[in-house]
């Protein structure tokens, strides 16, 4: 007879017995996966990448504002949790403002996630399921540089895992200390992570399910205490910080028109297509680039299994997704990949539960094959990351080139996307005080750029363009159409004396006091 191990241990209503220690080989595998995941994140951290546009614009706020100034609406259309801003400000104050300092806490947070996540999975999944989940999360950093960026996304993941771990330890046990810990950690997490409120909503629904299941006054008191403390913390955070962010016209326009990140509320074919596309995008990253359908099936299987054994756990996994979707529908939270990084642990747990079930009994070969297919993309990408971390920006190379070849009296024209990186790096390369003009957004015609550059006649002009849209074919096409037009116009106005294209930046120097090298327009050298 084949014995099938339950991938979802049943809920316990009494104080749980101490869990037996895992066998040494299980612990060895777990620590090996944790070390691999840490190595991937450290490799990205040590790659010394330039700050990309959003990193630079947020870092400028952190560097140039006081601690109190960070409580006010941020410049450059940025927003971040106040707790994260304070951590970054402390780091900058004591250790300087280079890339390694600004990315230290986000990278550390992404590494701390790994052992906490495994501990969480061992409480709610079988040993095999926990190892599957840990393997996916450990390898997932290779799919995106957001895990080691000077932004709040990895802190969101850490807050998610910490909250779920506190809940998983507090709910089955009649332990007052653990429940107090859950209440305090939840109230604090709201200040360090915007989506923490979605995770807390899932934990709150789980508490309500336990209350209805046990019909206990004590459970009712717990629910009301959680709601009161977390609600008060969220209200204070909203009044102090979130209110201004939610009403940013630029962010509303960007996420609505350009990113298509707000869920439609109408009943139409286009709306169904939007929901279908975003559902599968939850699994395209971090699991597999071409097998999101398989991962989605494993996820749904895991959801069914969890529903039959642990309804409270299912609430903790699904409600945050639904809450984020609801917030997106009312234009309060974009349903976009980087802002949904906090969901990765939740989807990973459900997928691991489904794959674990398939690895048992007569399904064993199917389960093993499914795991292999699911893990191919993360493993390949993680290997590529260890050898050559992905890039998003190398504007510092362009700035170094400009500093080496500029002359006194040179003037500068920056595309809107290049201005924040220029502002961050200009002191490092001795470009403080140079005359700078930031161009208008989206100039698709020759006449538009001709009018833009007329003001620089008889001067030596540096132009710096940056394409920040890696992976976005629509916006990349728009940029790659407009940027060569600007170069064609300048080629008819003067002589190009220097140019460089290090990655996705385009820097060139034109002496507009000299005649063009050729009378006809030239295409930009790629």
C-alpha cells in the first residue's frame, strides 16, 4: 500500500507538540538553497550597477532631505513607506550615499527572507513542499534586479513573510506572547511596507474564520483587538503619508495610461483579457517564462488542497491578492509586477503544495516532471545571474565619458528619463553647476526637436538620452523612434565630436559652431 503524505498538515486547535528536528540531509538541502539564494542576491549587489531612474530619483530625496523632510510628499513623483525611508536615511547619514550603501538594506532584506520563509513553510507544508517552495524563492531573484534595488520591494517581501510567520506561530497556540508579537509586528509593518495592509487583511480574515469555527468569546476579542490596533496604525500612516501619495496626478496617469496597472471594473471582453493576462503574469514571474499555464494549474491544485484542510491558511494566501486587486480597481494600488513582489511568497506556497501532492502515490512521475519543468527557467536564469547580473542602466559610464571629454562652457540637454541619474552622479564626476536643460517629453517629429535645439545655436552641446523601458516593447519602440530623430536633427545643425552608447544610454557632443560633417541627416550609430 502506498502511503500519501499530506502536503498540508491539518490545523491544530491545541498547543502543538514540539516539532521533531528535520533529518540532517533535509537541513543540509535547506541551507544549501538558502546559501544559493543569498549568493544570487549578493552577486547582483556586488555587480556595481548604476542606479536606474526610479532608484536615482528616490535616492535624491533620501540624500538631500532631512529626516523630518522625508515625512512630506517626495519630489520627482516618488513614494515609499516612511519606515523604509528612515532606514535608508540612517544608512546614508553614517556611511555615505554611494550605490552600495543605498542597496545594502534592500539586499539584506531579500536575504533575510529566505530562512524566515523556510521556517514558515515548515509550519504549513510538508518537508518536501517546504523545500520546493524554498527552491523557487531562492532562485527567483535571478529573474529581476528588484530584489537588490534601492527601492522598497524586497522590504515588502520581508514584511509579508514576517507577518505570515508570526500568524502561523500565533494562531495554533494558546500563547499570549506570540499573539502580542503578531499584533505589534503587524502595527509596525504598516509603516515599512505599503502592501503590508493587504497581508494583514488576509490574517484578519483568517482570525475571523477561527472565531466562527470555534465560537469563542476569546477569539472574538482577538479579532477586535487585531482590528483596533492595526486599523489605528493604518489610519495614522494614511493621514501622515499615504494620503498625499494616493492623490499624485502623475502616478495616477502613469499607472493608468502607460502601465495599464489598474483593474477595470466594467464587464467587457477587454476587461476579461486584462484579468486573464494579469493572472498568468503572477506565475510568469518568478516561476517560468513559457510555462505559466503549468504553474497556474499547480497553484489552483494547491488552493483546492489548502481549502479542504486549512481554510484560515487559504485566507492568508488569497485575501492579500484579492485586496490588492480591489485597491487596483479603485486606483489606489497598481497591480504591476514590481509592486506585486510581495505576493511571490504567497503564490509560491500554493504552487509548492500542488507540486508536492503530485509527487505522491501514482502521481509521482507526473509530479517530478512538473517540478523539473517549473524549475528550469529559475535555475537557468539564476545561473546566468551568477555569471553576469542583469543590467537596467549604466548611466555612470556615460557620465564618466562626458567628464573626460567636456570643456568649459559646454551646455547639456537631457531627456526627461536621464535627468535623475545625471543629478545623482553629477557631483561624483565634477559636473556640478553645469548649465542643464531638461527636454520635453515625447517629441516625435523633426520640427519638434529642431525647435527644442534652436536655443543652443553657436554652442558646444552635450545630449544625454536614456532608455529606461527594458522589457516594455511598446515604450521601447516609442523611445527608439524618437531618440534617433533628435540625433538626425543635430547632425544637420553641427559637427558631432564625441558619442558613446554604453548600454541603454546615448551620449553625444555636438559643436554647433561648426558646419555639419555632411549636408544630409545621418542616422544614429547603434
